[in-house]
């Protein structure tokens, strides 16, 4: 440059010095780099704006942590910051080493940093030398602590032996990095290779199953529990002449063999090999020893977790068998999800049992608790239920015998710990695949639900008894319902309903919505039910009991194939018939309320609320009339036919009494006698039909009218009582 000529621009000078510029604003999380800085980071050589994550991915994790610390220190001291950084490629390999000097400022209002600095490539110092042990900042101790914190966190998060080995292979120690790693285990009196890195497949052959008395560093470490450091090949050859030929062809210059010790027991050895001489100073030995201890703890945890997982998975597979062979005309789907923590098997179970009479039984249950004892009792109870069912007993007898069996196991010993006393809920369904008849016996378990072919969902109240194991003489009455073609029955444990902090009421509303909205096959419906309550979405629909502990989930779906069921191809047009049946016994007047609720659920999408109220009122009158004026039980049959907005509902109540109802003219103060008058006023059509034994009284309402009609189509006479008040 001649005197008087203008000075080159700053950009030209920096380009000549191969120095790049960068600017980082932590408030926005954006980093602006010029073309040279981008090139040094391994990116296209052009000015660009990068996210913080993109830059971080290009730097070694230890160096990134150190830069953050140096920035804070520079701001506090009011000085320039300086740091050495290792730049990585997409595979995690160091492609160059750079030095960065920067100025940082802190905005107290935004609580953010603005940093502007330079980046220049430098020569990597030789590991093992004083220069190699000293960071550009001169803070070797801080680099070591940052590395150990990162390594400890990564190893603590590893959940399997494979993950632990992968983390160990990716460790890059401050100032010196091993080229080859190997983890040795012990099986009997022999050394084994648990995993290795930096070697070719098959290189582990000579070292696998090596006797512990072999003159080999790893074997000596396992025998003595003391580390072995070999700084040069000469030291290795002089100390272990027998096995030196096995290690010579790897062309390494230094080796460190450290014991993997947990609770005073040496479980193996860890080898770190280097392609350059390492002096193994006290600082370097301290880092290696600390890493070996963390590695031993991580391997021990992973081994214990894998053993427990293998045990529980095997237990779960043995206790929850696959569903049996296909059933002509019916489809079955099942799901089991263990509780979120601890053992991966609990007290819930399901089963499908072929019966001697050609039918089959579906069983679902829940033993109290989520521990090993609950799982053991569940397995024994499931076997007992299968044995009783295979003998040909009816559902009530099967549950009675099972209750006596469980009571004898848990309440039989006089000195039994009260905390060990257990009970179980259970639902047993005997299925006739030809007729669709379901005989149901229930022991303290949630009722089944029926999804009709048009998507309407009804909870089916069934008679039941105490949970199994409480009373050895408990009785379990049987309820019979019919599964019509195209309908699907859901039975489940309370975990499906209450997971996510819901109680039985709010949880059932959530499940019901899923059943009504689903339009796929049975397997997809099972997945949708489990995912909706167990997947991430459940955290956004938590119920009123937010602190409730999660429970196991067992689900069984039974579909009687037909139009609208969704088994196989999805049905685009739903059938236009839905019906429900219910028996109200003389000694069960409380089931009148159940019948009213069933009718409301059947008419859940009826356009006129007034007609729904009228139908419920008339049904209540008809059922009460049978219970008050006869000695017979009442059978309800309600059926909805037709397309939407043009449907007809027919409600029929049948009993075995031959006494026919007739209209009366009750006085102003009379407490009864108005039943048929109400039917005549509110129904579009009604009538009384004598049967061979007994009679039936029925009424119809038409949705198209949209309002309560008058006038009955037919009347009935006789000496029987009229509607109850």
C-alpha cells in the first residue's frame, strides 16, 4: 500500500484475515452472520439470519455452555469475552476449531443480551499438552465442570443399555477426546463386550468371553477394582506382553481402563483409547474417574429397568391372552393399557371363553390395587373364572363360585394383614352368537353400554351384586338383553371412564361422545376410546378430580355384524330403526326411573322436547299401572322408526295379567284413574291388545307433527285398573 492511498474497508480487511462477524439478540433468538462466519459454521458462504437452535446445532455442547458463561462474566466485568469453539457437522464430527472474541451488553428492561463478535479458525492444540488442557479463556476447571454436568444429565436420562452406550460414545471430554470406547461386562468368570464405539464390526471377537485371569488390562481392572492408565504403546507392551498383539493393530497411543463400580461391586470395565499420547494428569484422571462412576450408575439403572420391563412384559403377555378364534356373525376387539408408572401390569384383565353349549363368554374385571399382589390375584382369579365357565355353569353361578374362591384366598387367614385384603369387580357376559342374546351377571362393575346401528348410545342398567371376594354367599342375578344386528356392546373397567380426573358421570359423558361420533371399524373404535382418555388430548379435558391417580384400562367391544355396525367397510347410510327393551319386576319399582332414562336416551335427538316429555310421562303411567294394579312384571319395548324429522316412536308395555284397563272419570280429589285419559290426550295413536296370556298397552308419537296431538286411534276396555296417579 502506498502512502496517501485510502485504507481498505473493514469488510475487506476481515475477509483478508478470514474472519467472520456475527450478532446475537437473545430477545428474538436470532443470530445474524456474514458470509465468512457462515462458511466457518459449515453453512453456505452468504450473509444470513439463523435461529439460535441452528447455531447451537453447529457448536459442541460443552463450548455452547461455556460461551453462555463467558457472556455473563464479560457483562459483569465490563470486558471483552473470548472463547474457543468446536464446530460440528451434521454427523456430530468436529470439522474445525474457531476462536471468537465478542462484546456483550445486557438490556435490563427486556432482560436480554445483545452480543457482537468475530469468528476465526485456529489450529487445534495437541491434546495432553498444557496448551491442550487450557481453554482460550484460561478456565480449564469451568470447561471440565460444564462437561461433567452435561454428561451426567445425558447419562441420567438414558433408559436402556443401548442409550447409555450411545451417550458414552458421544462424550467429548475437555482438552482430550478418546477415539475408541469399549464397555466390558462380566458373565460368570469371563469378560464380555457390552458395547463399543470407534471399532469395526468383528473387532470385539478376540475380547469376547475372555477368562478373567487373562493378562489383559480390562480383566485386571475387574479383578482388582483399580484403574489402569497406559500413556504409551511401550508401557502397554511391557506390562501386558501376552495381549499386546491383540491391541497393536488398532494403532492407538494411549489407553485408560477404569472400573465400573456400583455399591462396592465391580460390574465391568470401561476403556477409553486415544490416537495421540495422553499424559493422564491428575485433572484428566479425575474427569475419567467421574465419567466411569456415572457410566456405571447409568448401566446399573438401565440393566435393572430392562430386567423389570422384561419380567412385567412377560407377566402381562401371560395374563392377558389373545382373543380366541373368530365368531361367525360377530366381531370382538380388546385393549389393555397399564397404569402410567411402576409395574406395567396391574389388576385389570379381560378374557373370552368358549363354552360347552356352543356359546362363548366375555369377562372383564378389576382386582383392587396396582401392585404385584393385585397382578397375582388377577391371574389366579382369571384362571378360576375360566375353569368355572368351562364346566358349563350359568353366569350367576360362575360369579358366585369366583367370589367364594377369592374370599377364601384373601379373607381366609385370621392373621391376614388388613391392608392385604382385596376384592374384585367383574362383569360376565354369556353370548349366543346365533340369536344375539346376552346373559349378563355383574359384581360391582360398571354397566355395559350399547351403541346402536344409527350411532345412538344407551347405558344398559343390569342387576348386580357385591364385588367378588367380600361375601362368600353373595348372589348375582342375571339380566338378559338382545344385541341387535348392527349394534356394538362396550364393557370396560373404571379406568377408561375416570382417567384424566373424571368421575363416573363426567367420564361417561366423554366416552359416550366418542362412541356416538365414531364412524369406522371395531379396531379403530377401540383405538379411539383409549387414545381419547390416555393420549395427550386427555390432559386438555381433565375432569373435576384433577389429582386423581391414573388407573389401568381394559376395554372389550362386541359387535353383532349388520347394517350400520362399521365392521369391514364403513357404512355411509345408517339404518332408521332403533329399539330398547327393559323388564320392571314387581319388587323393583326403582327401575321405573331407569326406564324413563332409557327412553330419554333413545330420544336424545328428537326434535320436539315436548313430545319427549310426553313420552316419558306416558311410559311412567303405563309401568306404574302394571305394578299397582296387577301381580305381574312389566316388559317395556320402545322402538323408533323412520328418517330424521319424520320418525315415529312406539312404546309398548306388556304384562301377563288378563285384566284390561278401561277409562274412568276420576273425581277432583281422586288419586288414580287418569292414566288412559293422559294417553288419549297426548298420544297420536294408542291401544290395548289382548295376548294369549296377558295384554299389552301401547302408544305412538309422530315427530313430523312437532306438537302434542289429541285423540286416540283405539281404546281398550275391561275391568283392569286405569293409569296410576
